[in-house]
C-alpha cells in the first residue's frame, strides 16, 4: 500500500492549485489510507521492541490516533458536527464493515470460527456501556440543554478513568494482547526488524502529514458534497468516518485471512471500545480548550445508529462462534444505515444540532465553507 503515498503530494498540489473540490477531496481521501497504514505499522514496530506489557499498552493507546488527528483538525476548524459524524462513521465502520467483512472472509476460508466466551462477555458489556454513553447526554439535553457541556465533560473524565483501568487489566492481567492489533508472529514470519528510532520518526512524520491532509479533507468536504448531490451528514459519516476506520478494517481483514479470529475482535470491537473510552473524551476536552461546542450529545440519528450497531454486534458474537452469514448480516446492517443517512436532509440535522448546542451550533453545512477558505 506504500505506493499510495504518491497521493499525498498530489493532494497538496491540487489544493495549492485550487482545483475542483471533488478532485481535491478524492485525492486527500486516497492519501489518508497509506498514512493510516504507515502509522499502524510504525506503532506495531515500536510495541514489538518494548515487550508485551509496555508494547501492548502503547499499541492500544495509539491504535485510534488517526481518528483523533482527523477529529482534532476538524474541531480546530470549528466543525464540531463533522467531528461527531466522523466518530459515528468510524464506530459503524469498525463494528459493521470491519467485523462483517472479516467474518465473511474467515468463515468462507476456515468455516465457523470460535471465540473465547469469557472475553466476549467483557467486550459485550463494555460495548453496551459505550453505546449508553451517547444515550445519556442525548436524553438529558432535552430537559437541560444548557447543562449538556458540563455533563459531557464529567462523563468524559469518567470514561478516561474506565479506559485506564481497562487497559491496565487487559495488558497486565492477560498474556495475550487482546486489544492490541499486533499479535504474535505467524509461523515463518520474522519479528519486525525496523529500528525503534526509525519507527518513531515515521510515526511522527505520518501523524503530522495526516493532520495536514485532514485539514484539506475537511475543507473540501462541503463543496464536494454539494457538487455530488450528497448531504453533508452522509459525507461526514460514510466518507470521512470510513476513512478514519480504514486502518482497522484492513488489519482485521488481514487477520481474518490468516485465521486469527481473536485478533479480529481485538481490532474491531476492541478498537471501538477504545474510541469511545479514549478518543471521544479527549475530543470533548480538546473542544473545551479550543472554545468549540464539542460534547457527547450526538443527534438522535447518530445515537440510534450507534446503539443499533452495538446491539446487533453483541447479539451475533455473544454465543462464542460466528460464520460468514453473520458477517453478511453486519454488512447489510451498515448498508441499511448508510441508505438512511443518504436520505436524511441536512436541514433536519442542522436543526437538531442547533437545539443541542444553542446559538453556537456548528453544522457541516454552515461551518464547512469557512474551513474550505482556511489556509
């Protein structure tokens, strides 16, 4: 996938030339994919050098760094609604596309796959907790909209504490790195030989470039949606959110082809849990520092999609086994939700965002044009 790095300078060049927004958006979208993959491989290389305990802790913490970078850049541009849409899209892609595609590929190649039911119970409970974290602010903002920001901040602190406990228990209480995307080397596979200093440099460079490309991507989102006749909500959730989760999807498929079903769950379900317990709270705190109206009170459409995805995923994997048909059901669920967001008018979402955030609401339709003119 490294050959796709040619899209990175192409995206900067097209942005400088003020080319067609659709072309700029597509080029930036393609440029994100190899950068996410490069960050993932660099993190795995560093984790392998530090040993199973510290390496697993580092890998689990940095696993969703691309989503945080994309969200932070959009938040800095005043696109709080786009940040929420991107988080929603990443969660849906991880649970429905990543896990669904992996179950289809693994099921067709190896037949029914078994999972550790004890780990599944813990992961399923954590998944429901993550889904309810979006339900509580959405419900309470109906009665106390002015207290939504404080409520989200308090929930964010609690989620960060739960994340720390979850990571410590997982890393120190298990021999296997169940939430790490880096598993034991396959038979005949050599451990990563890349020096740590090189992995650190690659990780830093990829993170910086991803931030710059994300800025181009955010700026081109609204004009691209308008030219293609797509809603800003659909573009933010399906396109931008899908790009944020592309790394987990590709990694999960790679593990499914190798028959490593436990690592597939770690990459998809585990990554979703990390996103809610770590990335979402950090973005709320970042919004507080930047003075942006970022909170955990998502729109009702986003909350329904997240809760449905969590419930369906938990129901399908709860029995400790899976097959290709269950994976197909998850993919079907994603298509149904995507069609729903495709037909959802921006005016309805914008109105609900205004109710949530008050007069300072920033919707994709209103805020993206300002980001498009930002340097």
